[in-house]
C-alpha cells in the first residue's frame, strides 16, 4: 500500500522581530535565489509547536519527555526512599544506561545525549524503581527491558527519535518540517536602545544607565510541513484516531504558535495569513520554488499567495495532479474556514 501524505503550506507575516537567533544574537538568515532571506529553523518551529499550550492540551497523556536527566529523577527517588548513596547511584545508572551512555563527568546519573522517552517507558521506569525500593535490591538484567516498541507518544511518532545505544528502538519521523524562509529579500537592521535608571536625579549623571543594540527584521515567511500519515499510524501502533487527533493538533499549533525569540521586545505573535493543505499518495514536493524570485511590491501578501497558487497549477500541468484533494484558507480575503481546514487534514 502506498503512503498517504498530507502537505501543509503556510504564509505567515511578522512585523519587526527576532524570532530565531544565531550565535551572535542576530536573526537567522539564508541565501536563496541570490538574495538574503530571513529564516526560522525547523528545530525552533518544532520545539515551539510541541511545547505550546495548544498541542499539550490537545495531546495530554500522549507526549514524550526529551531529556538527559531521567537518571537524576530516578536517583532522587532512590535517595528519598533511604537507599544507600552508593547503591542509589549504581542502580540509577543501570536504569538510565538503558536509554543512553552515562555521562561520567556528571554526578547525577545523566546520559550524554538527549533522549526522547515515551509515557509508557517513563511509567515502566518508575514502576521498576518502586519495585526495587520495596525489595531493596539492584535491578537485574531482566528488569531492564524498559524500551517499548509500542508507544502513544505522538511527538515521538511525528518527529522520530534516535537511540545510539539501541538502534532497534529508533523511530522514523513521520513528519518533516522545512525551515521557514522569507518570500522576499531582507536586510537585518539594528535597534540602538538605552535604559534609564529610575533613581537617577540627573544632578551628577544625566546619562543612560545602559546602552545596547538589538537586531531585527520583518518578513512574510513560507513554511512547509509534510506528514506521512501511513507511517504515523504505524508509529502509533495502528491507532488511526490518535494519529488524526495529532495531525489536527499539529496543524493548529503550526498556524497559531509563533517562535518565542525576543517576544517581550517585539510582541511578535501571528497567525498564518494563508494555508494550503493537500492530501494524496503522490510524492511530496515543496512549493518554495514559487519564491526563488523574491516577491516585491506594495502588496506582498497577495503577490505571495498568487505566486504559490500559480506554482501549484503549473506543477499540476507538468506532472499531472500533485495531490488528490486540497483545501485553503485565506485570512487576507476572508475566504475559507479554519475549523473546516482542521477537519480536512484530520479526516
């Protein structure tokens, strides 16, 4: 059976902001079509969607924990139960070692790399901890079968996980997220600012208490998500209802949730201005080529929407239909319904 793909294409406009910073604190950029573009990394987007209230409330009980510190939590529980310090550390490291290599530079049974742990696995870990405390013994080899093939963690099913210590328990991501990129060229600007000391009486020092610079830029971003629904259902042990619920929650978060970079300085929150959803068994493709030539003019939102739809039509003409069905909402013209979009992607 061929996989069913859901593709989501977004156009989202942000006023001056610094959504996603590089190592110098400036907005991330990329060169595309010979022009500098503003960029938001896929890592930033996925993180903000995953920890958003929208996603967490919709998927409560079905979200994993991404951490190095599971062993530390286990160690704390052993210590609070009165297990001897040496035994507590040894037992905690045995359990944490199931999920990754122990970091010998740390004292609290941490592993070296972040690991994504499903609710089922976390439950199994602390069930074992309770058992070991009650029986006052170390974990045996048969006790350490803690990695679970079946999982209801939708974020792991969507974004995958890699376990260097146990490749058999790796999970292939069912959802791919592109870096968001501006549809037009940009120039990153610098904001020179000062801060005033409220208790400065200006008799001895009338100057500012602090001077600094903050970089920013404004942009209309194109972003793209591709979901392999067939793989997502497989990753969720065949639970199609949960997969549909997860797709709906991810779509809502992607449309409504903004990256958190410098929010207090710029209040850069936005909903998508335009969303095109596509479903079908055809090989997925990005529509970023629509913006290889930067959008220009005094109505960039409309120009970007037209460029996107023109690219869809031309690709359909050349390759035949690239999707079986489509649905779009346009907040610029007031067309379409967000609730109908959610029903479309989740059906």
